[in-house]
């Protein structure tokens, strides 16, 4: 799932080398902390948060196949 998230985000941003994803795993929940370079935060969030919502939807669907829950936190 981390690779999927990384692939999606790197395709959106101008500086894919600055993308950092930290995975915090619990028993049934996985939290992904996403950090992007300066100026790329708006591209990941999108207008009215639509892009972030779409990424979270894909991540949720992927995590359900593995029997877990996933949360995405976008950190400035």
C-alpha cells in the first residue's frame, strides 16, 4: 500500500524526490504520514480537498483487501 501511495503522490508533485511517507502500523490500522516539498502541498490536496479525498478513497479500498484500515495524514 505504501508503494501505491508513493506512486500516486510522486506523479502529482513537481519534486518527487522530496516525497516522504512514514508508515505507522498498529494491529488493525495503518497510518501514513505524507510530507511533500515546498509548493507541492496544494497539488496533493487539490481544490477543496478533492485530490486528497480521492487518494484517501483509493488507499481505503486497497487496505480493505488486506483486512486493515488505513489513514492518510498530510503534514506540512
